[in-house]
C-alpha cells in the first residue's frame, strides 16, 4: 500500500512539473483587425493540478466546474466505503478463524454470528478474499484520485482552447497521386478569416 501511495505522489508531481513548463502568458490572435494581443490565462493548469492532488475536487472548483464535485466525491466516497467495509469484515473473519482453530468450544460464542456456521476452511477462504478486496479498493481509490487530478489539469488546459466560429472542418473528394487513387479527405481550417 505504501508503494502505491508513493507511485501516486510521484506521478502527481511529474504531471505538475510537466504542466509547470507552460507559461502563464499566451498570445491570442484577433482576426478582425489582424493583431496579436497578449493575454494572461485565467486558469493555470499547474494550479488546478496541485489543488486536485492536495484535496480532491479543489481543481474542479478552481476551474469553476462545480457540477463535477458530486462525481469526484461519489467515486472516492464509494471506494472509501468499500474499503472500510472490507477491512471490518476482514478483521471479523480473521478473529473468527483464530477462534475456530483454537479447539476451545468456549470461544465459539465469541465468533461473529455471520460466520458461526462456517467451517475453518471456509472462513480462511473468505478472509483471504476480503484481504484481496482491501487491496483492490485502495487501488481504485488511488485511481479515482488520479483521474480527478487529470480531469482538473485537462479542463484547465482546455479553458484557453479556441472554439470560435472561425474553425471549420470539411469533407472533400480528392485524388492522391502517391496512391494513384481517388478518396475522401478531411480538411481542417484554423483561423479562417470571416468574409
């Protein structure tokens, strides 16, 4: 478990350092008068990454995507709940196995009522299964936390994405001299001037 946490934090820091290489200043091309304006990004991807890595959902709040908070906390809360259920059941099964194997009929009354009718082999099998489920729930918790960080980072990067009407995609028939065949191509026009 400690290794998984270490890997998670290393990946988070690497994402943060990659995002940190981007500058805060960017240029925006104004096609109406053909000038270039210097603009400060309103949303810094590095800040969103760090905030989401520290507290889940903080990056979504920074990006003003409040509707994603129930998804973040629903995923993390569910996996945390499953983790605690698995660990409590594992502890009960572990203790029940000890009581079953001690050959003392007086301790059989201390066994959890859910496991009284089970054999020692069945209790051991269930115990091992719940131990594995604990590992899986920790893994999924870390995975959902990482997805929360990735979502906040990508969302902050896409805040500066150009979605103006000057973007267009067209399907054109064409001839390829290299392949000596006719075909269809997609043509993407970026920053096309309005007429």
